[in-house]
C-alpha cells in the first residue's frame, strides 16, 4: 500500500510536467484524474491506485526477467530458442512452409560496417541504369552487453548503399549505421541509453525506466536521396542528413546531424514522403499530440525534389487537428489531393499506465476501435499550400467545406501503393489493409517479439484492395465496389517512382511463399513474407508470383527503369528492373537479387542476377534507387 501511495504521488507530479511531444498522447486519459484544485481526488485516486497495484505486482513478479539485463550471447544460426508448437495448423506459418526459426534468427546485428568496396558483377545487364540503390532498416537488435531490443522498430537504423555501373560491370558497396544521438550513446555505454517507443527498456532496471517519457530517435525507416544529400527518415523526429558516398552525418555525429529543413519542420517528419513527378516535389506530413489542448496536429509539407527544401521562402504549412491521437504512418498523393486513412482510435488506459511504468511501449497505448463500422478517407486539397497561413491553421477536417471526408468499410493500413485521378474525375487508390492493428509492444516477459512463442498469433492477414471514390457524391463509386487484388499476405507495395500519382497497372509487393486461404478477420493468420509479386490491378488473374526458400526473407521491392524506357508511358510501365535484399536466416547471409519484370511471365522466371553481399544484412525496411548518382570507384574504394 505504501508503494502504491508513493507511485500515485509521483505520478501526479509527473503528469503535471511537460514531456516529449511524441509520447504525450498517453497522458490524455489522466487529465480527468488530476484536476487543478487537488492532486488526488479520492475516488479517482483509488481507481488509479488499483491500476498501479497490478503494475507493482508485475514489477516484483517479473523483476528477474523483464527488468534485468540479459547477459547471454547473441543468437546464432539455427537457435532452438524459438518455439511455435501451438501454432494453428491453418496458419500461413504452417501452410506456406516458412521456416519461422530462420525468420527469428535473421533479427541479428549487422556485424560490421564496410567502407566503399568494389564488387565485380560480370553478369549485370547492359541496360541496367547507372545509379545508386539505398536501403534503410533496423540492423542492431542487441546492445554490446547483450541487451536486446524488444521490438524491431526500436533497433538502430543502418544505411546500405550499392552504386552500379553497367559499363564496367561493377558495384560499389558500403554500409553504415546512422550516427544518431541514441546510437552513439549506446555504443559509449555498451547498453541501451534510452527507452524505445515499442517497448524496449533502458539499461538499469525499473528505476531507470519508470516515468521516463523520452525515447530514442532510431532513424531506421526510410532513406531519400535529393541533390547532394541523403536523408535518413523516422516518423518520430527530424531527418538525419548523410553523405551519399560515405553515409556519415554531414552535420556531425549525434543530434547536430539532424535538420529542420531550413526551419520548415518544428517537430516530426514522416518516413513516407510522396513524390510528384510532374511538379518535381515531395509532399510529406508530421504529427504531434498536445495533451494540454487535447489536440493531435498533423502538418503538411511540400519540398523541392532536388533541394529537399521549400521553394517558398515563407511556405504555407496546412495543419489539421483531431481530438484524439491517430496512427498515421503513410498517406497517398494525387495531382490535387493529399489522402489519409483515419481510424477511430483511443488511448488504452491500462496500456498507458504500463508504458509509464516501463512495462510496455508507448506505441502500444494507442489502439484502433475494432468495433467501429467505418474508416474515414480524408482528401485534403493540395491547393491549401497556396493559401494564407491563417486560413489553414487548425483545420477541422469534419467541419471544413474544403475537405472531403468519406466513410468506407472499417480497416487499418500501414502502407499504400499509389493513387491517381481518373479521366472521369474519380480517385483510385490501392492499399494494403488488415482488419485491426497489432504492434506487439507488451514486454512483460522481457523477450523480443521474434523469440516469443507464436509471434503472429494476434496478427490478422493482409490483403491488397483497390478503391474508387466518387468525389461528387463523396462515396465509393457506384458500380465499382472495392476489389481484392491479392490476399497472399501482401506488404510493402512498390511502384516505379515516376509512376507516382499517375494511372498505374502494376504493383510489386512482398507476399507469402504460397497461396493462402484464410478469413481476413481471423487473428493469428498472418506470417512472415517469403515471396514477391507483380500484381495486375486491371486483371488480377494475370498476377505473377515468385517464392524464395523457406529460410529466405525478401525486403521491400525497389524499381528502376531500364535504360531507354519511360515508365510514365502506359505501354512501358513495367520496363523495369526490380531490386531487393534477401536475408537467409539459416546461414546468416544476405543476397541482392535483380529481377527483370518487363512482359508477361518475366518475374516468374526468377532473378537475372543474384549475388551474396560482402556482409550480413538483416531484415530491412524501405529504400530507393537514385538514377545517375555515381562516384569514381577507383578513387573512393578501399578494397
């Protein structure tokens, strides 16, 4: 009882202090508990104490596992620590034959950073364009003292770069961890210097984690090349600016390596900018929660694709506000609209308290209302960038007549493929959707999610669905219901960059190894990807699939046009090469594969070139291909 009383008093003090904007969302439920006249209204304090009593029980009960620092060595290939004995026999983990143990093994640290290194590629196709393939992703899952991150999204970001020259048949390879403030602090201390948004504990046990509202900027989600700079993106903070050759921070190691894009960005900059090939710009957003006003603000930005800065010395930044936090990871762009999928969300009070006590991730405090009947598709005119700032501050999406809001069937999505405005004025978009959101941020047992028994038991299967919207009626287009393009557990849908906002036919996602037959609303029917696809959005009967070995796992596909091909022309849209990393969780090796996807059946023939990378690269996230970005190989290479 005394422990509970102490925690309640400390909580009341903490909740009155300003905290980091990206974690303030979890404080909102407590505004009614602590009012301005008294710190502890007796009844509400009793309720909070009940929650905290359970939390303290967790603290004592799990002190030997969840809160202690592991000293075991890093995982090795073919580790037997991963169990999946109770998996539903209908689960894709079983039916697709994937090696779930190898999947878990691949969450291992990249062992070293390589300087620019020449790799001969005698079989590189002659029409492969000169340019550089960049990839970002989580690549440090264990601290030097063996402490694991508990969720991959908390792992430090690493950039992998490969510059291709088809004339000399060579590639220039290098990789380097983003020199973020948190990464450097971890290396200096040997442990975890900060908490992670997804449940990772700071080294030092309970007292070093409870009521610690800060989090580590991991810079691990995406990478964009613009002009002479490279930008490592993560939606919980500002971009880090890197040198495109050395991959070092241009502004110096640590926090000074970040940029606010000449004052454009105040708080956060999302990891999913959308490219406009007509205007040659990127459009992006950033979000922040204000617990004092109980407002969730989303700001929209437009920057030049070459300078990655606003073309306007006094740019207009449209802002819209919501009364509750929303989970916005991606959005889509058309010629005239920015489009968001906004679910009915709320703060899970119990999860928020656990997060405050260091027993869960901040991200897990937000949940989507699975009982809601609809999801709102919100179309925000890009013309707002041309209006006065005063007219676009604090836009209420549901009251502003400039904004189009359409309720459609409820679903959640992390990623879109593309959107465009059709000849009849409608908007068409393709999205990967799931029935509900599951972030797996509960860290009660102290195990990383890849070592948990049945890590996919709460995950619903994904589908790729095409929607057509009638902007006049503000509803789904009559006679054109949503159509499922593939239900083979797709994710990370990709298209060639120059096809963005234009009418497209093909989408390239990663998928399950084999066809799956599952109920889209049934949890436990997700699973690791083991293949890739060329989806024909006009006629899905023409879809093409390619599967890897059960112990191999592909990354997101990146497309680059062949020399002489113009992918913005409908007849040449698939005139591309497809690049992707493949991680081998059995042997802890990594390959790069290049597929020719032009013409019917091309993808199913397999890669035209595949080779092992000079260093192990684990599961990665998003990337890009920057045509024409090259270097003097002999002058810069060290090996």
